[in-house]
């Protein structure tokens, strides 16, 4: 595997990012890996490597770069507090992440190791809704998107309002017991996606809690469920990123802006 630490230029500065991909056989389909709230760290680098070793060019950006180049709430650094994590998390929104994603598109478009005609994404925890939203914001570019115990997936202001725009396949891995993503929100999300005819699957992982896929999460880690989530991710990206699109027409037209929400947009409000 080839690992690289790079700075991706955005409208707001330099977004330090981790990139990993196989040594041979490229160019490789791209997967954007959106981090969870505790911060970009070696645990996530290892998860990115696991994806990359299956034949993908994985980009893991530090979404907190506007505030800090290095933040890890588990690091033991006394300045890396839970209060700071919540502050950084609250500073992000879909618009900012969409701008960062546009910068990642520009970066992978120029890297010969990346096949930027085939892009998917995955987000954990706070970034589950960002992964979902990017598939809706850039439907011509994102072929598949996964949310793993994502928060705020449904309700006013959530990515569900954008769901009718998505063209790629959507996958939602949900913990059975999750105070940040209550069961009623997941039920409403699933019903809404079915109602609009989205190419989507919502899967509940029995007996699990928020964070079940992270090996470093102590008793919350569930190895069986974590392996199932890897199986689902590999299958999702294999289905959608394996074939190159035909060179017909404009491959990457800009995403439509300013579209009104669906007339059946969700109305319930959830916190988390």
C-alpha cells in the first residue's frame, strides 16, 4: 500500500488529508472517507487502509482543519477535550463539507493514481449525514454513499430533504441502541426513502451501540457487526464502482444548485 499525507487546497485554507491506495493496478476508483466526531486519527487511517487494500484510492480529510490540523479526543492531549470536540462538530455543516468535497474532486481529478470517474463515499457518526448529503449534492459524481451510525439523517434541515436528487446507491448501517440516532428517526428515514423510490437500504444491526465498528471503542466495539459492515461496504462499492462509465457527453456536469426540497420532505425534528 502507498500512504500519503497531503494538503488539499480549499476555499478556506489547506485541508490536511490522509490518502492510501494499492501500489499496483491503478488507477483506482475513489472513496471519500468522512471522519467521525473524535477526529482524524490512526484508527481511521487503518480503516481507510482496509478499504484501500481492496483496490480503492481512499481520501480521509481532516474536516476540522479550519480550527485545528491535529485533533483526537482520545489522544490524551489535555487540550483535546470533549467540549472542544462538540464545538468543532457544531462548526461544520453541509455547505462547508460540500466545498471541501469539491476541493477533493479537484485533487483526485489531477492524480493519475485515481480514477475520478468512479467515486463513492462513506461517513461515520457526525459524517453519516455528510456522506448522504454529498451523494445528493453531487449526483453526477457520487455513485454510492454509505452512512454508518449517522446522526441527524431525517427531519427539517437534514439531508433527507435532498434525497430525491441522489442517483447513486445509498446504504445506512444503524445501531439498534443509539441515543444519537433514535429508532423512530431511522424508521421515518426508511419509510421516506421507500416513498420517494430511492435506491437505498437501511439496515439495523441487532444488539449494537453507536460506535460498534471502531476497534478502539472498548466495549462498544462489536466484532461480528463490524465485519458485517465491512462486507456491506465492500459489496456496495464493488457494485457501483467496478465499471468505468462510457465516454459519452459531459461526464461531470456541475451539480444543480438551489433546487427546492421535495414536496414530501420530512417534517419531524430530531436532536443528537
